[in-house]
């Protein structure tokens, strides 16, 4: 994989791969607080794939950022008005640490809706991850989230029983990280004739949902998470005195000081590869 940065005032361009194929243009609305970490996780998902990809990272201009983040965003990211005339093959919207808030109380909620509306005419397909999946299902279908306690936290085994192309080449049993205080109800999704529930799980709820025209893909887990991401979240919450359970199926022998059982990265790459194939 090669990564080439061509920075303009607020854009970062990453070119992956060295072949002469046509480039797939993606725009990524990165809502996670650690921007660089999330960028790296996404690039790791794309590593080794044959596609040439250009990534434009986007941030919500209406969010109240901590001051130390803004200089980086203003030089390396775009806002919607700067790219509003462009068209893209795909839009990826990440998770965000705001799931305990009602959707409409998130400070950039109206901008989130604006981006969804803009994408209808400027983006061929959308991929929503974790909070973004729940938020987009609420915005477009009125499907609400439900609080859970303790939080859904760990590596969970799922079954790929659908013949949908999004799940092609996955093992029958595959793993995905989850870290969230809310969940969805399968019945709410199945009540929508425009949606396909591709992967459901009795422990964590709906995992992968797709619109029947395949333009919208919703993943409630974190296929992009790095090996140590859940460990960092666990130890951070412990240090801050926030109630947190040991992440399930994550540490060897359920020992927080032991090594991590990494079993999800290849499946996450396959899901993303399948999604990219749908853009062709």
C-alpha cells in the first residue's frame, strides 16, 4: 500500500495502491474524537485491497471542538460547503461518543441531516458505522435506539447466513468489536420494507442492515477497530472512575493484563472489500 498526501487548505488526499485502475472517490465524515487514530484504523481496513482510493476527510463545522483539534481540522479536513459541488462514489460516517444523548440534542444533528440530504444527489452509496448507523436509521426511517446496561462491550461472534453480496467470502461465524450504550430492535428494522436485516445477534441486537437498493449500509459494530482499541477504552474508563465491565471475548483468559485475542480484522476487511465492490 502506498499513501500519498496532497494537502490543500482543508483537504487530505490519500491514494492507496499502485495499479492503474480507476480511482474510487470516498468522503469520510470522521466524528470520532481521536481523528488521527480513526484515520489510521480506516487505512488499515483498506490496506491490501486492490482498489485505488482517494479519501477526503470531513468534519462537522457546527460541532464545538476542543481548541487544540481545530488547527489540524482546518488544514487537513473539509467542511460540507467546500465539497458541496463534488460527487463521490461512497460516503463513510464513523461512530461518535454521543450515543447516550437523544439524537436531536447532538450539537451537529442538523448538519448531520444536511449531509444525508446532500448525499442523496452527490454520493452513490453510504456506509454508516456504530452511532452513525443508529443515527441514520433514525433520521431516514424513524427507528429509535434503546439504552442498555451494562454497555455492549467486547468482541462478539456473528453468523453470516445471508447470501447478500455484502457478506460474500465471510466465514459462517465471524467476529466484530462493539462498544456502545444503546442497541436497536430487530422488529423495528423488519417493519421497514425498504430494509434488509442481514446480521442479527441475540446478545447485541441488529449488526448489519442494508437498504434493498444497497445504497445504504448500516453496521452497528466497529469493524475498523485496531487490536488495542477496546483495551484503551477499558483502562481509560477505569482511570476516570466510569463503571465499565471487562470487554467480552477480548483478553486471553479474561485477564485484563493478558494479550488480546485478535479475531476480527480479516472479517472487517472483507466486509469493506465487499462494500467497495458494490461501488463498481
